[in-house]
C-alpha cells in the first residue's frame, strides 16, 4: 500500500500545507480517512460542498448527463446551458449569465466586463479605468487578482502586476466614496470577507455602498463565491440588506461539490459589452456542468438550504459564543459561515485545527488566528451538538496543555 502523503510530497508542488489526514470517502456531513475513521466536515471545501457529500440528486444528475454528453465547447449550442442560465438569472434577479469554471475565472470575467463597460458605456478614457477593492480581500489566485491583494505572501515573487486597482478599508463606505473618480468603473466587494477571517461589516454597509455606486455611476459587483447560495442564511449575502448588485459572481457550491462551476451574472447593460470573440472558456457552460449546476440550484431551493443555514447557523453561533475558554478572542459570522478567533499570544489556529482533527472534526485555519466553521448546509442540530462537544473538549484539553484527547465514541470507525 502506497503512502499517499509521501507521494504527494514527492510529486506535487508544495503550494499547500494540508492537515495530515488522507480522505477517501464522504457522505452528507461526514468524511472518512484511509484508516476507516470518521470525521465531521466543518469546512465543506470552502463552501463548495454546501449540499453535503454525495447528495443523491446531484449524483443522479451527474451520472445521467455524463452518460449522454459531457463537453462540446461553446462552439455549439447544447440543451443544458439555456435552462441553467435562465434559472440562475431568475433566482438571483440578474438579466444574463456568463458561465465559467472556477471562482477566480468568474472574477476575471467580472473585471473584463467592468472595464469594457467603463469604456463603451460610461465613457472613461481608454486604459484609464479603475476598479476599487477592499483591503483584506480574497478574490482568487490569478496574477491580476493577487496584484490587488493586501496579503503580502499572495503577491511575493509574482509581479509585475496589472495597474488599475485601488484599495479602501473594508466596512468603510465613506472611504469608498472618497476614492471614486471619473475613471472609476466598479467597486468589487465580498459581503463578508471569508479568507480575510470571516469579517462581517457593520449592518448597513453594503446598502450604503450600493447607494454611493448608483450616485456616481459606478458598478457594484458582489463576489459571492463563498458567501452565496445559502451560506449566510439567504440565497445571497447581499440580500440581507436588500441590495441588488450590477454584477454578481457565483462559484463553489454551484458545482454541488462535484465539479468546478461558476457564473458571472449582470444587468443587460453590463453583459452586452461582450461580443463574439471577446471572451470564452473551453469548459465553461459545458453540458455536464450545466446539468449539475441547475440541479444544485434546485436542490438549494427545494430543500430550503438557505433557511436551514439561517436557523442552524444562529444556533451554532450561540453555542460557540457560550464556550468558556481563555483561548477564544471572538466568535463572528453569519449563517453557517462562522469564524472563531484565538488570542495569538496563547495559541495558533493551526494548533487548534490539528487537535480538532485528532478529535474527529475537520476545519482549517485562515491566517494564523481564525478557525472557520462552515459545515454543509444539510447538517442537523444533533450533528451541530456533536461538533460543539468536540470543540469544547478540544479547547479544554489545549487550555490544560493536553494534546492527547480521546475522540468521542460517536465518531467511531466505519463498520
């Protein structure tokens, strides 16, 4: 039997530092490792597995479409793209959709659309368009995107970077308005900063930004790759403030945890700047992705996953906030997108994640101080209680200097 971790270390680029566990199977909110041990998945692949592992309706859609037609490129029409785009537009209140694969590709698409809209519609001088972003943002890993990141590691060694971006503090609508000039094309923002540490702005922030953008003829583009599709307790996080953006970016959960599927959705005026040949993707909008994406959206609505996220997220947040540990600095978030920040001088988030893994719960740190808790939206109250019990016992062990805790009996090996 080969050593999976050793094989990865030998032949893969070392651009990740995974927790030392080899996962081989998943079902609902659980995953199993190569030794047969079960874990609660409190990460759901950065929200990509919001529907849970191996959702039967998604698997059926995948199998049925794969047995018919998977990829033909956009050189031809397919019978799956139109229904997928129609449902996505009707659900989100957008006019048109442009399919891509990864979230970063959809962000790049939004950037291209905003710039071309600025030149062709708003009248900005060629090559002068600016896009305002927020400090602490995370929109992907392409060279253009990391160029406007405020995280030094994401930029180190990858320049020179594309000009045309300006950063303002997250959560500060006045700073946004002060940064706008006649060349400003768009404001690109995450309603909640996920990778930034599950940072939730003051209520009213996004609504104020939307009003400022309307006032100055600037596009508001919401990156909801992580926060969208029920994660925060509504279909879209921007809906908590009744904001309808000019452009919307979706990904991750759109693929049902099975495929990379993303969309850039926008108003007619924005999307109509694209002409044949301006932009494309060999795999974007392929029949297999569209069949899975459409099913993922229908399951989200029909199984009321956003409503579950709102109710169970409030319960999980309440339970986490009630934990008594000197290690915890703050619990924050919305819906089932929660972060627990730890005192940096007492423990690292990585240490917490490693011990949680030993006790049967999988999560991941962001930066050095925050552990995220974002389980599949199909999680139950009883499963949340199991998770909180593991977190409570783990923090007690770490507070006492004990790193050899025993996992609860409920997380036994699979029979």
